[in-house]
């Protein structure tokens, strides 16, 4: 009998609340857009996804565009479940994407179609070489700024997600949007191509600022579409349902 | 009921309930200290229970001082303090490892999140969550959201085999608050001034 979507293998994120929302985790090899404005916990959630992967023996790769690896590592240390050995053993690898641009000779502000192909090939080759099963790009928005047009962005994300999927690699693309944004991505293209969208936001209620998380779409699984409130703790991201009484009676 | 008998009565009742229960503990304001002694000292300390004490009535520093004055061992008490920030007196609280601050008692989701966090940190076999009190939470929240909060909190704690005690002060209670607490609790303890 053919495998149904409900039986599809899961990449258990290790974020207990998120795995519950997703009925067991992200369908393996999906490309998920993790989107939200600043200070909503996107990078923390993405890092936790990789650390749990490394702890389970899955090779995990963090491609950083905006922050260097050293700073990233400094942010990891408060997690109770982080182990230095993940990095030392190569289970958790941090790469600065600007260094990759430099090595590939991509010094101009805008990449050509050929350079996009070259960049996809470089990322996929690295993922293949490292036998990466979990990958994060933080942020895809910064990469998109070098692509400029919708066509190039579409081409880049489609090729990248297809190639990573072929490697059985589950990916998270971190996307930055402004607080007032009504779309899930800066360029409007990223959200349409991704297999899943996880929206993180700051919600104000009677003067209180709550961090929220909502799964907007996730191909290959049923999932809750409710809004959850989250907390970033040394035990990782914790989630509880948003109390509705508060949202209807502001 | 004499003060000493109040504490003993509360402890005896708690010793009888299964660990995943939710208990409504309705007291006269005069019995507050004896209730603390009964719950924290005569019940929890004796059984090596880790206590997560959610305070929305007075700051953790004040309640901790009260506990110490009553000779209650506070080494296993972890506070979720919903009031210090509101009183603009949070700075010293941040330094104490036994306290986690919630910015306001209106941030009920954060009360649940901090409670969950402390439960995860606890290595004790038995855990107790004390809500002090439903009446002070009702000052800052409407009954709808408070009712929803209690339902989700208690259901989650039950699933984790954690005992919950919800304190309410008789003199400050309303029928709505009593109904809301009774709805989620499976056992009630009263410290009436009369015998019983």
C-alpha cells in the first residue's frame, strides 16, 4: 500500500509544544519558512531545532548571514541541553554565508542567474558533504536582498529546497518581516514556495507584549492553526495556548 | 477551629488526595498563616515535595520572609512572582535563583509558562503548585480569561501528575469565583471558623 501523508516520516523538532502542534514534527525533507518580526524568537527556535537534531545524531548545519558563528555560539550556551561536543564532533556546524559569497567571488550587490545556480550548488554540496539532515538559513531575507527580483528569489528557493529534499534534509528558512507586515515574507515569494510557514509575532494585549507562534501551513501533515504563546527558556522554547478570553476582550 | 488545628486539618486533607488532584482551599483571611504552615510545612516538607508557589498577592520577598518567620523550610519552594514587576520592585528578585518573575498578573499565559519551566527543572518525584490566590488574580483579570487559565493550567498539571492547590479567601470571594474554582477542582478544603 502506498504511504499516505499521515504516515510520512517526521523530523521531530524537539520543541515539545511545536511537535504537538504539528502532530509529531515537521514532515521529513520539508522546507519551512520561519517568519516574524524582530525579537520574536526565530533564531532561538531555529537553533534549538538544530541542537535537538545534533543530540539525536543528525548532522545539523546553520548558515548564518547576519551574525557570525562565534556570536551564535555565545547565544546557545544558556540552553541546558546544549553540549560543546556537538560542535567539536561536527554534528552541529556553523558557516558564515558571507564567507561563502567571498570564496565564490560573489562580490556584487546583485547575483546573476549563473551565480544563483553556483550558490545553490555550493550549499547543496556542503550539505551533501556533511550528510546534513537539518539545515537553517538565517536569514533567507538577507539572501533575497542579493537576488532582488521575484523570479530570481523563486528560482533560488525552488532549486535549493528541491535539492535539499533529495538529500532527505529538513530545512528552516528564517524570514524577517516588519511588525506591520500583512504578508509572511518581505518579497512575497518565499511564502508561496515553502512547504510550511511558521509565524512568530509579538502580540500586544492590554499593554502586555506576548510572544506568539502559529503554524499557518505545513504540507504533509495535519496541524493546529491556533495561536500559542511562547517563552524562551534554558529548557528551550515552551508553548501554551493563547487564552481567548483575553483576545476577544481587549 | 484553633490555629493549630487549621494547619493540621489542611495537612491531613492533603495527605489523603492523589498526587494529580486539584484542590480548592478556601480560608478565612485570619487563617492565612496557618494554611501556609499546613500546606508547606506539615504536608509538603514532610514528603520532600518541590513547591512552585505562584504569588499574585504579595511579592516573593515578603512571602518568603513570612515563611521563614513561620520556620518553614523554603529550600524547596520556587516562586513565580506576578507582582514585584508591577510594584516596580523587581531588581532584587532577578538575583534570586528561587524566583521567576512574571511582568504582570494579567500575563496568565506567562504564569503557565514559568510554572511549566520550573516543573521541568524540578527533579523531585512529587511536585505541588500553589496559586496564591485566585482572588488577587481576579483583581487583574476578568472571569472569562481566569476560568480559561485555570482550566488549561490544572489540566496540564494533572497530566503531569502534579498536585495543585488553589487558595481563595472567603471574605474576598464571589459566587462566580467559587464556581470557577469548583469547576476545575476535584476536592475542597475549608477552614471555617466553625468546627469542621
